[in-house]
C-alpha cells in the first residue's frame, strides 16, 4: 500500500529536519572547532529538547508553504469572479466567525480527484484551509460544510500547535536515545573509527526511532479527530457532519472496489487492526459516525 500523505508530510519532514540539524551541528564542529557535546545527563536533555522542539516547530512554520508547494494549493481570492469559489470562501469564513477565530484563514483549492480537505498553519491567526476539486465535485453543499466545519475546528482547537508540541517531545526522546545507544555501541570500537561510526549510528537510529515515535503521535491524532468531528457538528449541524462522513465512507468503498489506493490528508479513514491502523492518524469512519449518532452532548 502506498504511504499516506499524512505519514509523508509529518514523519518524513521531521526525520529530514532532525537529520539536517545533526549534520549541521557536526559540520560546525568539524570546520569551526565548535563542539556541542553535552557531558552530563542534564546537558544532554537540554540539548536534545532545544533542537527536538525546534525541529518540530520548523515543520509547523513551514506547513503552509509545504502545502502550497508540494500539493499545488492555489489561494482563492475572496473577491473571485467565480461564484462557486467565492461561495467556498464565504462558507469557510462564516464557520471561522462562528468558531471565533481571531483572523480569517486563507482558503485554498488544489486539483485532485481524491475527496480531501485539510487545515494547516502555525497558529489560529495564520492558518490555511484547503479542499480538493474532487471533494467539491463529489459532495453536496451540506456535506462540504460539514467537512469544512471539521477543519475549522482543528484550527479553533489549536490542533496544529498541540500536535507540534507532542512531536517535539517525541523528537527530544528520539535524539536522546539515539545518542545514548550510538555512544554505547561506538564505545566498543577503535578510537579512530569511533566518531564516524557514531555519527552514522545516530542518523540511522534517529530515523528508526522517529518511525516508532510516530505511532504515539498517530494515537493522539486519532483522539483529536473525534474532538474535531464533535466541533464540526456544533458548527455545521450534527446531520451535516454525519452526512459528510457517510459520503466519505461511500467514496472509500467505491475506490476500494476498484482496488485503488485511498488516502486523504485530513479527513481520511482509519483502518481497524494491524500496522495500518497504528500508523493511521484518523479513526475508522464507522466509529466516527457512530460516535456522532450516539453522542448526547457535543
């Protein structure tokens, strides 16, 4: 199965950021003789916390740029002559006002047949809500409103920052354990070969431990999705939110029947059981629908 976009953007980018930081620090040490090598437990923790959290926040700050660059998101002019695009902006801004966002999010659209939408950005005052052309073509107005309310709730709940903080904590532990394990292994080697081998081990261990750490991030993400569904139901109405999820489930079934890959960045379905579920940032659609149908309070 192809790697989901969510895994690509959040795991790969964090691995690349951590790897870049590690390589940069070693190059600085080699060329300028400035060696950052904490020699105490507290020093190691502080060092890894600064750069681990820094790596996560670099990813957050770059999130809007990445969406525009790698997913081809085009920002919609609120004064567009296209009635449908103008209505899309008005719907998102109306939901944003309901959610009491301090600043209206940018609205974007990108050309893709997949049924997809996502919210990103470093803060409630600097966010982007984007939808695929496929979503607008396959869902009716009420269903689209349900999806958009879900995404606006992510912004209102500060989910981007929350998930970044969690990722930062994971990055910190990844850097600590990668260095501890690499140091133990390299300590058994010849002094001349030790620095180079330790450096390679740190990179390899950071990649492996980052993937394991992603399982924790995905667990928190699934919980946040339930919260966003409830918030979306409050903003757009329970029936609109349920209808949107049911339409998405129908699209999933259609694609599955054609033996094609189904993946969405923010409104994707989760899978029950196995590694696919553990790596999924979203709970199974049937569980999300059932929760909304049976909830006595949203």
